[in-house]
C-alpha cells in the first residue's frame, strides 16, 4: 500500500469502529478494529491503485474534489441553487 494512504486508512478504520462498535469484550473490539483496517486497506487499494492516485488523495482529500473546487473557485453553484454544483458532481 502507498504510504500516502496510511492516514486515510487509519482515519476511516477508526470511523468504522466508532460508528459500528463491536458487541462484546476487548477481544471482540480488537478483532473489529483489525477487520475494519483490513477492509479499508482493500478498498483503498482498489480505489487508488497507482502512486499518482494516492498522491492526488493528498491534494484533493479523501472526500473528492469538492473542497479543491471550492478553494479554487471552480464550484459553480448559483446563489439561487447552491446545491447545483453538488448534484452535477455527484458521480465523483
């Protein structure tokens, strides 16, 4: 796995374990954490297969290009319909 994705994997695995906690003791919680990290690692490898893809995650962020569009002013939502840009870019 690319080192650039390590923070994304760690944060997503932590989110998964907090959102869907294990029902049981410490062993169950540890197993849940390991399985979440493995699942997120596989998903990250499938989603960002090359080093360039992983580097772009560092630029755009794991949420996609919406923030980058906003920072650069490329977000073209109108004052009447601020969600128009989100609908157009929903496929990202």
